[in-house]
C-alpha cells in the first residue's frame, strides 16, 4: 500500500530457503486520543440514505441527495439533505453508460466519518466523497457542521465507477470496489473489477494501487469484523454461460487489508434458469455472518412469470460455508419448505449475531426473518414469521390494471439491534398512477414486539431504483456485549474494562491491560458450559483485539508456506508478523525446538479455552516463526506474545484440521521440491529441483516431492488431489516429512505426457482446501 511502512518477512530457518518475501504495514499513530471511540456504544437514532437519480421514471428526474434521517425509531424525520453532486449536474440514466447518480454510503465505526460513492456523472467521472464531523451534523442538522472533501477519478484514476464501501474495524482504513479502468463493459463477459484500499482515514486518505478481481459487474460488498475477509457480489456474469440468462458469483478475498496479501477464491455461482425472463440477477447482496464463518445469500430468482400479473419466486436462501481456505459450498439451502417466500433479495445481519432480515423483491412488500445464526450451525437456522405479512409504500393495484410491485431493496439494522430500516421502491410504474416510495422503519426486534414504526415517504425519493442505500452506525463493542449478556456481574466487569481502556487511551496512558483483561474474561466465559456462545465470543474478542492493534500495531498469523491468508492447522508451521515482537533476531539453535528465545514466548489459547506453549523456530522484532501446538482445537484461537513474562501483543486467527501450504524457493513462485527418480533396475536417486525437470528415458519413474505444511491432518490419501494444467497427478504420499517439526511432503508421480511442456503451475487440494500454487518447468 502506498502509505505503509514495509518490514521484511524473513524466511523460516529450514534447510531449504524457500519462503516468499512480502511486506506488512504497521500503524504508527501519534496520539491515542479518540483511537478507541469505535468500541463505545453507538447512536441508533440516525441514518444516512442515498437517494440516487441513476435510474429515472420516464419524463421525471430525481435529485442525487444524501438524506439525513433522525428520530429513529419512533419519530423518524428527514432532517437535512446534502446535494453532493450539485444542482446543475445532468441526470443521464443508463443511456450514458455510467448511471450518473450517487451509489453507496458507509459510516465509520466511530460514527464520525462517512464515505459516499457515485457512478460516473459530469464527463463520465466517478467521485468519492469524504464527510467528517457526522455526529455533530446528526445532532445539529446544520450542514455547516460537516466537512466535505471530494476525490474524483481525474485526480485518483483508480476511482473509476465506484460501487461498494466498507470500513475496516478501527475506521482508519476502508475498501471499495470498482468497475476497473476503461469503458464499462456492458456485455458482462470481461472480468475487469478492482479493489482499492484507502488508508490514513479520515484526515490523510491515501489510495492504494488497484488490485484486480474477477468481477464482471458491481454489487454490494461486505467486510468481516476483523477486516480479514472481504465478500464481493458479482451480480451479472455472462462469461461461459450457455443458454439461459446471467449468473452471479460470490467472491471471497482473504488477507486484503493494509499490508495483507490478497488471496481470491470464487466461492459460489448461481445461474438464471433457462428461459428466465428479464428480471433481477441471481444474487445481489450476500452477507457474512458476524463471526465470519458463513455467507447468507438471498436468491431472488423467479421460477416463472405470468403476464401481466406477477413473478413466481424460486424462494431460496443459500447458506454458504464455512468460509475457509479453498472452496465454499452451499452448506444449507433454505426453500419454501422452510418458509421462504417473496423472492429473497437483500439481507442484513443484526448486531445480536442471531437474527437476519431478508427483504423480498417479488411480492408487494414482505420479508423473511431468520434466527439461529449465532449457533454456528446452519442446520439450526429457522425462519420466523413477521407479525405483519407486508409493509412498505401503498401499492396502486387497480382491479383491472397490471400489478405494481412494491419490492424492497437494502435493509440495515441500527447499532442496538432493535430497529431495521428497509428501502422501498416501485416497479413497473403505472402511467397516471401516483407512486409513493419510502423507507420502512421496523422496530422491536430485541424486545420481541416487532412492529412497523413508520413508512417515511417523500415525493423526491426515486421510486424505480433498487440501488438506494442506507448507512447506520456499526455497533460498538459495548453494544455487542450488552446484547449478548443480561445485566449482572459479568457485563459490569466487561464494561469496566472497556471504559477503563477508552479512558486511559484518551489520557495518553497505556490501555493494554484492561483490553487484555477483557479478552481473557470473554475467553474464560465462552464455549461449552460458558455463558457466551462461541460465535458471540468471537465477535467480542475480534473487536477488542482490533482496539489493541489500533494502538500497538497490527499482528497477523499466516501459514509459513506461501504466506496463505486464511487458517492454519495443528502441527503446522505458522508465521506471526507484527512490530516490536522481540528485542532482536535469533533462531532456534538446538532440537527439540524451544518455547522461549531471547525471553520471547508464544502461547496459543484455542477455541476450547485450552492454553499451550508454541515451539519456536525463530524470533525477530517483526516476525516469529512457530509450530502450532498439537491438539489445538479447530475454531478461532488467540495468540499471546510474551516478552520476559509480560504479554506484549495479542492477535486472533483461525484453526482448521488442515490448511495446506506449499513452500517456494526464495522469492519466486518456484516449488521448493526434489525429484525422486526410480530407474528400470530399481535403483533410486534424489535430485534437487533448481531448474527445468528432465523426465529422462521412458523407463524412468519420476516423482515430484513437494514440501509444505498443514497437510498431515488430511482425512485420507484419497482426499488429496493434485494436478498440472488440468491434468490430474497420482498422489502416492501426503504426510509428515519425518525429520523437521511441522514439515510435510507430498509425492506426485509425473506422467510421461508432460515431457516437453513449459513452465506449469502445480495445484494441490487437501480435504477441499486449496494450497497456494507453485511452479515447475519440464523439458
């Protein structure tokens, strides 16, 4: 990233020098004042609404405005309007190729900063608006309290055709996705999307170089609470589609944050059935669950259309997961048999972590309410009926005229989990019939008395654009544990720790101890027999660690083989990157591996609450290489870094039974490997792979031996597959290397048909988890 300070990632101290060199950004903050405001309880009484003119009713134009809504939930009113694009900007609609309107909005975790994106407007230029002092503006309703800065693609070329926006956990960085450089591809056959990370927010924004992602069209995005997992919704993809209409792709990007190394996986695709009429794309608005383990994907497809009356919904909601290295499958498909109705369209997950509201697009204003998300088990997710079937603006259904759908668009919860806001729009418009778009305010989700508080209507709201967006303040750490815990001693203890940490940070004192106390208290009260569910503990610990790292620098644990973003496995070699981890650099000098080097130790507390000391390969100020202890339970774990007995840093990470990674040679992508050659007479030789591989005479059997980690936990040899350029390879062994702790090896028989081929990528999959690709050259 342009704003980062790069620290070298050193190779692991193993006989073969085969680790990739990359960079890690660390925050260096001059002052702690206000740095932990994102942990406080948030104001649930206001929201921002993006009213866009991108799609217009024939003969009518609607203003591009950012609308301030206050008085939630009981007395919602429009308190102010912000004309970000200016009163003289033309409205161009789809014919201009860019939409021409405001696109999306996001509020920072402390609620004081907002980002607003726009489609191409004047001269087909996109803009990003940065608004500061939002909390003061929400109180006063006075536009003079806002500070507004604008960045256009004329000044920042990577800001071309912006779409989704999401803030990182501490609010000082954000991510956006774009349609990439050049003319917008209306065929949706060319994947040309990009991701841009914005650091230095709010005062000194710096825009990263764009990173390409395989997107064909722009949809909403969702960022996990820890900022390590980004979900992209590619709404329309015609590439490779034979017959029928478009398909949508859900794309997971792991490790994409300041200093992270992105790893992109297309995790799912939903295709329009053959012969489906013009209608919504398959999935527009998938969302991550709060613990980041699953994806909630509403599927607004229609199974049929009966002119001139209505669409008949397919009525499905897919639960994709668990999010992990490799492929992401449909874990559970909710259907009409489960109660799904109305064409599920867009979703919001409540801060309570257990509830989701999914708006409908194919009926006159209904929604699906889901519960059971906090169980961590998709089989326990249930649909719960709302006390009212439909809500939204009046639908002018004439006795003889065509139906006027009153579908819903985006849905968001307020920070207290009590209220949801839903954008309503109307299509198709009936000539001569008044239409009344609105924002529906539903409240009572936590009290159990769910009711429609208001339909906030306004004739200036665009009634025909499904992209209208709403932004509310994300819940703070105190909001979450107030939702999770009843009043009592435990909640009081946690509140005291967080209040002490915020107070000490504001007074330029050290808040590390109260934050650590909070994490350890949550950990000891979660899991089997604890008062907190594992998913709830994950949410609380994630945000507390985000507070620590906002002040003391980021820390990240990756597989030491390939530095894969994602999980690590028990008995695998992992690398911890950060700052001020040790006083100096030193390797382990004897076997067995020590648990302390230069007074530095790493202890791992797994998802079951069991603490184990990690064996160390090497320590340095910015990197620690360690062995994940045997027996570490799958799930979210925390690592405590101690120096001379005192905890100096903490981070969290995911553990899975397998997390395959392959080592590379030096800074290249070349495989760290050897050849085992078996001749016709049975004699064998071992050769180091340091150039093109000669398969030799036809009588030779040549095995490629790859070195990696996180492989030995595989369920069986049949669960290990490999290939070169779509040609499957025979796997004869996958397991411990037998000499070095944590080092695994995979033996692959190279077929004679590969002789004479050029440089090729080798792929490896273990129990459905994909390893990083490595390269070899054959002759």
